[in-house]
C-alpha cells in the first residue's frame, strides 16, 4: 500500500491579500474550511499542513495543532525544497498538492485525480490543470516521490523552486503525465481566494450551500451561480 498524503501549502504572506488563509469564513479560518472539505476525500487518509519558517506562520501551525493535523515547516522561498523535505519526513510515496487559497476545493474532484494516478502506476504526474478546464481554485496535483525528487535535484531556476510543479509542467515531454478534464472549459471562472474582493463571493456561496455533513460540490456552485447572476462576472483575466 503506497503511503499517500495531501500536502496543504499555506502561508500568511501574500502580496495580493496578506493573511488570507486565516480570513473568517462562517466562523472558522479559510484554511480550516479547506481541511474540513478535504476530510471528505475517500482516497487520501492524511492531511499535512506545509508552511514556512516565517514567524507569522506560527498561527497556521497553531491552527493545525488545534484541528488535529500534522504540520511541517520549511524554507520560505524554496517551496520545492519544503515539499521534498516534508515528504521525506513523513515517508510519503505519493504526494497530493493542494494550496491554501482554494476554499471550494472539491473532494470528489480530488478523489478522481488521485484515483487516476493510483490506477496508473507508471505515471509521474496527474493533475486537472495542465491544461486547465476546471475553475481556478479547484486545482489538484498528484505525483510520486521519485518525480518530486527528480524536480528537487534538477530544478535550478528560481521560479521552479518557488512553485512546486513548475519544473515538471515546463518539461512534460520528459515525464509520463495525465490530465483530468472537465466536460467543458470553465477555466476562466475564478473560485480561488486571491484578492480581498474574492471573499464576498466565497462567503455568499458558503452562506447558502454550507452543510457540515455534505460538502457542496462544483455542480452545486454552478447551479448557485445560475440563480445569482450578479456573481457571474466573477471571472479571472
């Protein structure tokens, strides 16, 4: 049995929206809501918070302790190194990368991407972002430790160290990969928390759809948008 875990990447620093992962969302921080949604995944038994040594991230570590998940602290600017060392520390065979700006992360989509990887043992990288067809903010990436180690050893450019999978996505012809696509292209829709103004839309959806026992999914949000056309312009450039 391969040891698989979600590495949830989060930090307080953000040029566009500092502290966004701790922004209140129906009485809990955004990052806690993301963990809550990920807990509905059937394919991944473990969630590990991965943050950096920056002092302000102590709030994230404290929250991880409070909600009962493990955490790992690594380099601030070398996120690839952070993921590599976290994976080594927890002896992971398969890494599922989720970022802390995805309060609508869909456990069914996560399971679909992870399932595709686990049923194709020869693959180096499975995602729903290369190319994207899902709304931004539903991103899931899965890769084995040996692919992560290859990236860690070979990636030299700063951008490749700051963004975990930038190297593999720039060199897909050297890796065995699979992309999970949606039935139509919704990649211009933005469901991610990037700017302060995004939280208005996110809170409105949570207010109407949140259920602690049954997570709302992509189709629920799309149906909600049909009856709330005032939010339909919520599209990324």
